[in-house]
C-alpha cells in the first residue's frame, strides 16, 4: 500500500492550534499573550543542556528511522553536540555521555519494532472548517504494523513526564496520522510516549471515535482561547524555562516578592506554606 503524503496547507481563516499553544494557555496566560496575541517577535530560545541533548537525540532518531543504520544516527548526534554553540554538551561532558546513552537506548527501541513501513517526523495540519480550527502536529515516528494497525511514537528524553500532558500530545499526534495518511475507519492506532532515559512507555490504544473526540475538545477549548480578553501572569517554576521572562515583570519580581498579605492574624495561623 502506497500512501502519498500531502500536508494540507494552513488556513488563514481557521484558528490555528498546536499542543504547545494549548499548554501555554493552560500554564500562564501572559506567556500565551506574549507568544500568540501580542504580535511581538519571539525571543531566541534559551539553550540548556537538557534541551540540547533532547534536540540532538531527536535528530539522531530521525536519521535512524530514515536509513536503519545506527552509524548515521551517531554521526548526526556527534556533529550536533560538537557545534560551538553547544559547547556545554560537547565531548568530555556528562551531558555528551548521557546523549549517546539515550541514543543507544533508542537504537534498541528501533530494533524492537517490526513494521511494514515507517515515517520519520510526520509534520502536518488537520483542518476542520466546520469547527473553525486547524490543528498542527509533528509525530516523531509512525509505523504501519499491518494494513489496519499503526504505531506512533513520541520519543522522550527527560527525567519524568506528566501523564496528562503526554496523553494530550499523543491524542493530537493520532489525529494528525489518521488525517494525513487517510486511514480507514477500522484502523487501530497504538500511540506510545517512549522515554529513552527510563525505558518507560505510556501507551494509548486509539480509534476513529477517539480522533473525533479530540477534534471536538480542541475546538471547544479553542473557542475559549479566542474569547479570552484578560491575560494575567501565573508565575511559578515554569518561569525558569520561559523565553519571555526577561520581559515579564511578574517573573522578574517573583523571587523578591514579600508575602505581606500574610500579615492578617488568621492567615498567619493557617500557615498555608
């Protein structure tokens, strides 16, 4: 079976939604305003060792999926980590060692999958004119196990994953796969978030009805996002990873904030912290 991949074009009239966009709105509405409402140019992403290792391993896993040759993946990862701007993860560092350990685990994962065909980093849009949204997703890997059974994988490299967020990401990936490859209604999709550090797998068995429910949820949530006119900050640990924090007064003042509102006797007695 040959399936031609033609990603539908983005619509200028439909509200564009991604997993990241939804997460931003849920995490901090001011971050969402900065990113998607303000019209400001996005600041450069902040390089951290974890982010560099994660991106490098994902690039290597793509090469592995494309060619089936581990040496291609190893060369890609090595070249990426040796870039001058990635000095903090270069040869001789603990981060460099970890990256190649994760890749070795990825090679083992790759070799354990037996499929008829596979795709690396399937990037597509799912338009729904009746619901007024178009949904974008990037799937790290998609495999056809048999004509009516597909596998999608989202590679993870962090220390831990939040199940609810991971499930939402897999659901959007499933929707994108089913749409892009025009899967028959009876086709089953197994969606896995596969952590290359711990070996843990978060598995979801998804059907066409699940895809329909995903579209409905996203359309309903998108309506709320579009109707929102107030974007207060909700500062917290996520500020450390926010590219906008240098422009956000709430993030800047977070560490120096004094809890003067605890001066009331009853609040002191409650000892909420």
